[in-house]
C-alpha cells in the first residue's frame, strides 16, 4: 500500500454511516452486512476499480453483504474504527500500528507480500558499500510513514548503528521524487521498495542492503464487531483464502503469491521501534 501518513494532521472521520445490520440466529446474533474500507481507497471509484472482485468474493464466503466505505483520507482510519463506522479495514503495517495505538481494533488476519522488502541503492561507482558508510550522507526516501519507503529503511539505519535523526540527512521526496533525486545525482543514496527498485533502478544502481521481509498488510476488525463475529470472519477468510487471494490479486499485483496468516500484534514491533527512533512516539503509544 502507498502510505501517505502526514503525521502533523489531525484525525478526520466520516459520519452518517449506519451500524451493521443484525438478525437473531437463535443461539447468537450474527450480522448480515459489514462495511469494508481500505486505507489507500479514498474514493468509491478507486475501491470499485481495485477491490470489487475481492468484495464480491468476501461477501460470498461470509454469506453476508459487504459494502464499501470510502475514507476521507488515510489518517481517518483510526477514528473510523474507534467510532464504529468501519467494520473491516485493510491497512498497511504503519497504518495498523497507528490505528492500534488509538483504538481497540483487533487484527483479523495478515496478508503476506512475498517480495515486500526495503532496498538501499547508491549511484554507480559510489564509495558507499555498506549502510554504515551512509554516516554524514544524504539519503532520499519516499513518504513519512511509508513502510517500505521510510519505516523499513529507518530500521536498517538503526541496525547499522546510525541515528536517523543525526547521523544522516533524510529527504522525504515521495516515490517518484526520491528516485529522480538518485538518478540526477542529488543524493548519496536512495531507499524504497523492492518493486520500485526492480521496475526502475535495477541494473543501473547497485544495492548495498536489503531489509528483512516486512510485515504484511492487515485486515482489522473495528469495535462494531463482537469477538465471535471476528472469529467467524477470521476462520472463513483463512479457510477460503485461495478464492480471496485470487480475487484481490487480480487487480492488485502486489498480492500475487500471498497467503493469509494468523497475526500477532507483536509482529509489528519493528514498525514501532522505527517510529520511536525518529521521535514519533506519540503516534504509536496508547
């Protein structure tokens, strides 16, 4: 997912959404409709274009209606979950960590991304050979909060013994801007996603490091769903994951070869450590 977390923004939310519909099934209540949102789907048109096949498949395996709920912006996700406006949210790792710190949202399943790494690349003939050589250098990254283009590279700097606040100069230039800065020789290094590197830079700019596999995206249940419903959704998604993966990857190629896995909140501690390292504790601590 493209992460566009502008950390200075206040949280906004969508109002006027009805609660999930419920009927009495005898022994327990079961909802008949859920509202589904995606942190990179801020318009109904985008959601339909990218996720409608998945929405239809999810409705079939859950045997209930699934309605799209567009978000005003990506930082709206946390308050939407907290206010019960969203029942099920697909969030990137960074968005999940921030939402989790502000709500009682429950991770349902993680969807792995087999080629989800951060890469650090340098110009040809650069004297920079390892991450530690970046001390005193300028590195271009993507956007604040981007898992592969900011958080992952930050963790790589920390692992190499560098303080990302003082030992390097980081320029947040977006995906296109950061790549252009490397190509023009305006920075000493670039950090971003494996996919961006392979599509644009591979063969022209050598890499000096690759991160460990980054945590997958997360389907998150909002406060509107009871624990038994969350478990029902989780079990159905895992059981029918082949159908769901085929549907979501038809429009979102990053999910090709993905799987649904059971998720622990601690799986995302790497993201929290990176936020702490850049002095953004307020965004990840309850």
